[in-house]
C-alpha cells in the first residue's frame, strides 16, 4: 500500500504526489543501498489518466497546470521510446531542465506496485 499523499511522499518538483520515472537509470537516483548492499525498487503499473506535459520545468508547476488533469509529465532531455530502444535525446540542450522524464501522479490509488526489483 502506498502512503497517503497528505503525508507527502514526494515533493521534489514542487507538488505533492507519487513520483515515477520511465527509466531505470533515473529511478536509481532515489534508491539507497541497505546495510547488506542491496537496493530495492518498485516497478509499478500506473494509470496516468489525463496527463499534462511540460517541456520545461518550474518549481511551482502546480500553480500553472490547468484543472482537470490527473498527472504531470515533465519531459526530460533523455526519454524512453516504445517499443523499447536506446534513449532518445532532444537536440537542444535548452529543451528541458531535467535529464530524464518524470511523472507525478496526484492520487496514489492510480499506482499499483507490480514487482520488487532487488539489485546491487
């Protein structure tokens, strides 16, 4: 079960919500090794709902996001393409302020943990 959003399980981009990434490399930045040297990461199935995309990021994005959206996609310089290929990099370094794309889902009941990945 995911924590209640009211307790604030994520706020690094200025808004409370469940923070997700489409890249394993990005998610490793949020993993801290246990005493035994193992890292744990959840792989989740997510219903983004109506998703608002930003090509550049400001700390107070929540003040600018139109009403009626369930989630936010902050487009990073590197992004994952489907079907899975190597990272696609935008040509302009000024396109986004984040290296990798992130998603913020406001309602935790839209996120269903599917797998626990354990790695060193």
